[in-house]
């Protein structure tokens, strides 16, 4: 496969909705596969497309439950189910992620028994063959990493969860596709502190515009969000194409940008 492909395994922000898993994506490029965020329900969706045995790595952007609670289930599959034949699966995440998950399963050292434990840092570039992922720290109240991913051609960038910050413009810069959170969408919940650690659709659109992204895909929408108004608010700030992530949807990035969009890859 040429270029970069993104499959949406789940995109609900905060908590799942009916038939809508939390945040999780499958990134594919140059024959490599990375499971990005392991929100509730995404392990089941991942297996529609590949097995844990097929993965090259897992990327956990941060340790809020809607981005990582399926990782202990993956641990269970690897430790009990015999998946991967004992080969360790690299998991990249914020500082202390393995201790956090060890506590979750009440077993010290559990994660290191099946995963290669990698802790990310701002500006670090990790590579899986020709697929390169540049970690970019965003502002979300806890240590959080978005990324820019490329396999020598188009660039896909991911905001992870974030409030307003300069890093979002850097993430969006020249991206063929900018996958950006918009938790503060109309119709969703309002938390007193959320404006500091999450974005409105208009803010997502403004960062995409400032960075010169070619296409914006809004994700991490809360269940019950007004999707039509969410899109309109982003379009009011961004002159490029705006899409809303849907579970099961796929985006393909080729030499000319986003060359195809399908509902079920």
C-alpha cells in the first residue's frame, strides 16, 4: 500500500455512545500498522481489520480512560490468549503508563511481561520501517502526545486531546489530513475546566487554517453532539474540506493528498 491510511475504530469523546466506541484509530503505512489510542470498544473494532499479531506498535496519547482502557484487555489477550507467540508488542505512551496499567490489573510488572515499554517525550521521532511518527506534546492537564506521521510522502497529524496551544498549529502545519479533537461541540457536556483542555470546532478549524492543513477531520465528539452545527462551526474558520470522524470510516492519503474516503474499509 502506498501513502498513509487511517481507519477510525472509535471517536466518541469522554465516554462511548450507542454503537460508538471511544477514541481509537488504526494507522497503516509502508506495510506497518500502529493502533493509536485504545479507548473502550476499540480492541473489538481493531480485530475487524487486523489482529494484535499484525501490529507493529500501540500509541497511547494519554492516560484518560477514554483513550486507554482497552490496553489491559490487549494485555489479557497477549498473556492468556497466546497471541503473537510470545513476541512483545511495543507500546509507546506518556511517562509511567506501564505502572498505571499494572495498578489497573493489580499485578506489578504485568505490562512489561508482554509489552515493550516505551515512554514518549516531546519532539521524539520514532520509526517503524519507513513509517515515522513525531511526538508533539499538547496541553490537556496531564502528559499528552499528538503526532505527525509520514512514510516519505503525505503527512497525517493527530492532535490527541488538547486545549488551545501553539503545538496544535505545529501539528497542523502542511498536513494533508489533520485529525483534531473537538470535544466542546454543540450538544455536548460543559465542564467548568474543559475550555482549558479541550477545543471547540471553531478553534479546531482556526488551528487547521493557521497551519495550512489541507483537510480537517473532527474527532473526539461527545455522544449527542449536534454534528451539523459542529461541522458548520469548523467550516466558518477553515477554508479547506471538513469531515467528521465516524466509527468504521477510512481515509487514504496518497501523493495528491486525501485521494479517497470510504465508509467501510
